């Protein structure tokens, strides 16, 4: 019998790519990106960036935010509640003054176009920006301040404020609620907490 031809293995899809959890932004990075977006007067991008940091929402929920989700008439609320697509559970988030100001700057344009969505797409086929469009924006933002875009992604935006809250308080339960996780173990994995971190916290507790 003739020998079967030897097929070379296909190279893995992630060859040469950095995979795994994406880094959260540091406070200095957040400040730098905000300044750059303000300088170029990119009101839409600034509103997306600020709300992404505040809301800690997954990309699929962020891109579908509607005006009614965060606005009461002409005013932007200080807090909002969104039902997450993946879990079907509601999650609350704060809307900082910076986010409120950036969204309020968009409202006249949004009301002129009649869009129900906070971040309408510039493509007629979609009523709001896509997750892929959002991901491209994130890569553009981090590259603009000299960071390696391969190390950051949409989950970096979700993790940024959560990571800071954990660093300053060590309160995993609070972070779990803010991220809308059903299990604390999910929050531990999401934040990338190491055993040494957990032991350091335990050593500070005396019973």
C-alpha cells in the first residue's frame, strides 16, 4: 500500500499573539488618554472611554447602552442599572462627573439624529457601534500614549476601575457586585489575584 502523505500540522491560531488576560490601565494611563481625547475634541470617544471605565461593563453591554439607560430627560443620572447580556442579571454602576459631562456634550447631536443608542454606528447596517469597532478604539487609545496595544483590550477597560478598588480596599465582595459576577471565584480569577496576595491579606486579620 502506498504510504499516506504526511500533513504538516497547522500553526496555532495564536502563534505570535499575546493571549490571556489583558492588563488593566493604570491611573496615569487613564489620565493621559483622557487628555489626548480632549485635545483632539473627540467627544464620542471620550464619552465611550469614560463610561467604559466607570461602568465596568462587558463590551457587549457597553456598545448597546441606550439614552434611557443613563439619562432622565436632559440629565445624566449619577447611577445606572443594566441587565447583563451574558448572565441576565442586573448590575449597577456609578457615573462620575467626568462621564456625565462627556455624555452631556453628546446629547444635542444624538437627539438631532434621533438615535436611541448612546454610541450610534456610522454604518447604516447597525444601530450602534460593534464590539469590533470598540476594540479598535481601545487599541488606538492605548497606542496613542505609547503602550503596547497587544497587552490591552476591551477587558482592560472593564478591569481598570475594579483593579483599583481591589488594590485600595481589598474588598473582593464589593468588586464582585460591581462586576456582576455570580461567584467570588470568578472575581478572583478575573482580577488575577495570586496566592501571595491572598496570604498577605490573611496575615493582616487577627481573630
